[in-house]
């Protein structure tokens, strides 16, 4: 029983890590793009300051 519980925890941790890396990151990039890489208008709870400054320089 303990081994099954451990496998469930490991599998859940891997899924949450992948969710955080791919889904949350893409949503934050989309929000930064929507506000034109302007930090004052941005609604991200995670600051993408360096990403936005790099994108503003490219524009």
C-alpha cells in the first residue's frame, strides 16, 4: 500500500511540474504579448520583466 501511494505522489509531482513549465509559462507569455510587453499594463502575477524588455528591444 505504501509503494502505491509513493508512485501516485511521484506521478502527481511530475504532472504538476510539466503543467507549471508548459501551460503556466505559455499563459504568462500570452498575457505579456497581449499588453504589448508593457509592465504597467501587465496582469501577470509572475513578472516577466527580462522577457518583456528583450521583446520590446526586438520590436
